[in-house]
């Protein structure tokens, strides 16, 4: 899923960067912000699963792979 870019929020993220930071740091923070925005959208839309259900599914998958 792609997050719709809100220019005002993006500008706020950029303005909050330290005066001196690397391009990698800036890209990382923008990427992190986008991931959080996407997660919040998923939660609001009900696209979430309980932690225990995810753990159980992963355990089953790992056990099948060991065989």
C-alpha cells in the first residue's frame, strides 16, 4: 500500500531535522514517517491482527519449515 503524501506533514518532518544531517538520515526519517502513516491508516481501516494470532501463525509456519 502506498501512503498519500501530505505536503504539510512532510515539510514538518523536514523542518524537524537537525540543522546538519546526512541525506541518509533525512531519507530514513521520511521513510519512518511514511511507515507510521501507513500503519495508522491500516489501524483506522481495521486492517490489524492480534499479536497472539500472528505469533501462532508464524510458529506454525516455522514448524512446517523444520520438517
